[in-house]
């Protein structure tokens, strides 16, 4: 991780001195509870992390964008006059997708030189892609507003939606809105209670009172586009179609209560599809129960709901795998742990654990050792604070 001054110095070594160099930052996120509910129109409860993407940039006088990452050797050059040919880039396609959506949205794209510094582990389920998308969108939208003489802050909900559309249309991943929304709208020491179908949200204070959030990364490589993510979406859509025979106005699985689901689940023909639907309906209810618990200062209940969430993702939604299940099972053995679950899409990625602060080093030591013995390689652990969403660093 570079300091801001180091990033500017590296930028100047790469692109030369002079001109105004500006910094834009957007964080990764951890979802505390509410997994695979976002694209089902339900509730989620993410928080923005201290890890994220910082961009150093300087405007150019032409329609060329040059981009480089601090940890990758190659520079990518993009012609803003034709954005169609960059979908297969190893790195940079997410940024071009953002440029494409901003242009469709009426923004004026400005040529610039850009250097990206990412502190989120890629493929870890902490939304490194959303951080890149939101930081890129904010940077280009800010420059666009200045070109148009618009003297007001960029609408960050719009930036989240631009990020989601770029991923859906340009990248081809049918993601929900949660990751980009958390990256755009996060607030220090708060989590976001978000209703994904309406984008209504509330910022809930996280009064940790002797507890900490510990993130553990399986270090198993995975890609959303080639995982079973789109398959799960299709299964949920199938469940909705069948439940519409009873609830004709139903649009999303999260439109019905646990009680309604239990009374009518027999209309879903496939046992597998029924279990997928069960996870979503029950998980949506768990988010509401979690908010109530946190507002009451009841961390024990919140931890129990985190545990129930993981068990449902393991047994009914089947998106965990041996790496995530090993981390969770070993973590739950440690005194002081009150909840541990996978976070993100699954199939690898990360877990999030709520534990007494003094227990965190014991978790890192004991779980790290047990994980390496069972899986054969090491997990990584991060104690992260909860920080603000996308912004320009002045």
C-alpha cells in the first residue's frame, strides 16, 4: 500500500512532472449479512472497508486515456472515440465499461493519464472490482461536470448504478447493486441497511463496544463470471415463476415472508430450486432481525444470525466450499467468537467474523495454522476499520 505522496511520486516517474495531479478513492466492502439477496430485490447490510482503490490522474488535451496499476507491468491505452474493442483486456476492461456507460449517460469523457493503487485482494470477495468501478466513475464524472461548468458534487448513487450497468453490459456479469452501492455510499463506523429493489437505505451505527470485525481470505482464486453465480440467479428466477401461480404480483423472491414461503413452497417442483429459494427468503428475514439486534446493542444475537446465514449458504444455496467452510468451522472453535460467515459471492473469497477484540490474534494464529494443515496453503487475515465511500482526496 502506497501513501498518497508515494502514489503521486510514482505517477510522475511514469507520466512525467507538471500539471495538476488529483486523487480519487473508493473502498472495498464487506457484507455483514444478507448474501445473494441483492439480485433478488432484498435487503443487504454491507460496510465500506479501509482497503480500496486510489487513482492518481492528470487531464490530457486529447481523447486518449492511459491507465496502469502499481502492481502490474503493462500500461493500457484507450481511445475514447471507440470503446468497443477492450472487453477482453486482462486488466482495464472494467474501467472501459465505466467510460462506456458514462458516455451513454451523457457525460463528456476527458482524456487523462491514470495510475491505480489497489489495496484489496483481487478475487477475495471484498469487491475490488466495485472499488475500481466507483473510483473510475467518480473521477470521470467529476471531470465531466467541470467540462460542463456544473458546480455541484457528483451523485454517488448514480455512480453506483453506472458501476452495476458496466458490469452487467460490458463485462457480462449479472451482478446486483450491493457492491457498488456500498463502495459509493459507505460512511465511517456505519453499515448500510439497503433495500436493493428500491435503493432505499439507512445508515446504521456500528457500536462495536469491545468487538472487532476480522476478515479472512481463503486465497482461493475464483472469477464471478465463470463461477455458478449466473446459475444461482437462474434458479431464483425459476422459483419466482413457479411461486407466481400463488402470488401473481410477485417480482422477487424477497417479496414474500418466511411464513408465506413455508405455506406455499410445494409449488416449486425442483427440490434444489426450492432450497435456493428458501435461503433467499430466510436470509432476507435475517437482515431485518440483525438490524433490530444491533439497534438494541445485542451483539450475541447478531453473531448467531451470522452463523445461521453461513449454514444456509452452505446447505441450501451451496456456494461455500471446503475452504470457506474450514475457515468458519475453525474460527467458531475460538473463545470470544460470536459469529462467523462467508461474505461475498462464495466459491472461495472471504469470511467475516465478529469476535471480542482480544480474541482476534488467537483466531489469526490458531485458524491460520489449522487452515494451512487442511487446505495446503495459507489464509490471509485483515483487521479493517469501517470507512467512507467514494470521494476525491483533497
